[in-house]
């Protein structure tokens, strides 16, 4: 009964915001960066009109204070014009002036590898793989299969270069899936990391502003 009443209230209010018992938790409250931290000595994060804006002259990441293991994450990003590259870190590792680990790629170049799986600061590209060891498991795909996958029109055009883009990352054990605007880009198995923070990236281009909004997560059991 309580759920029905809450749903009715949400409908009357004209919103489809997930109810608390749906398991979704907002990682960004739209007002400040509570629950996040900057482990770098540089980089600025500020909230403007319900968005997190990152500015810097060197690469840095803003990361959650909490670790997450198995989850479904959603977030939106808008790249700046010109040269730009970013990503959503997940199950990552954090130290002074350092963040490394899994990254869902946001590729602003003509290469169009958005939604690929990058291992920041370690093995680099996993999908598409550059050494034939993509998806480190019995489900491994070759470098050639990866390049062919990212060359298909649906995958290549999944990112809207000059607009907002919605990413969805689903991690369950070693199974990792990355969606860009509801297009499944990465469907990989890798067991390097099982838990860690979520992170958002500024790639370091001077004067550029990277924008993020609607960051939320649902932990899976």
C-alpha cells in the first residue's frame, strides 16, 4: 500500500524518479559534491545548474568516497568542443595524485571507441584489445574482432559528440557490460578488480570543462 501511495504521489508530481525501494541511490545531489573527493593536488570540481563541472590543466579524477562491487551505474556526460576524451572509472584504485583501473571510455576523437573498456594506468585497452587478449577469459576475442565491432555503424555512432550522453555500466562478478545511449558496446569478462570507487575524469586540456549529471547507482546482490 505504501508503495502504491508513493507511486501515485510521484505520478501526480509529474516525475518518474526511481522510488527508494527500487534500489537506486543518487551519487550526486545536484547541489554539491558531497560523497565525492579529489585525490589530486590540482583540478576543480564545482556544481553549476545541477551539473558537476570539472576544470583543470592536467588530468584528474573525482571519485566517490564509497566502494562498489556488483552494481548497475548510470551517468550522463557532455564533452567540451575540440580535443576531448574522458571516461567513467569503476572498481578503481585511488592514491595520492593517482587513480587507475577500469574505465568506460568516452572518446571525443574520430576513432569513435566510446564505450570501450580501458585499464587506466595498467594494461591500457582491453576492448578493443591491441594485443589479442581482449576479455581475459575463455570468452576472449581477437584484436581483429574488436576493431570490426567498433567499425559497425551502430557502435561507431553511439556517442553524440556535441550533446549529452547516457552511460550505463553493469558489473556482476567478472562480467562487465558498458552501454552508451542504450547501445551495448562492451560485453566482457575480466577479474582484475572486484570492488572500488566510481570516478569521473577531466582529461587535462587547458581551459576545457567536462560536464556530468544524473549520476546514480543500484547495488546488485
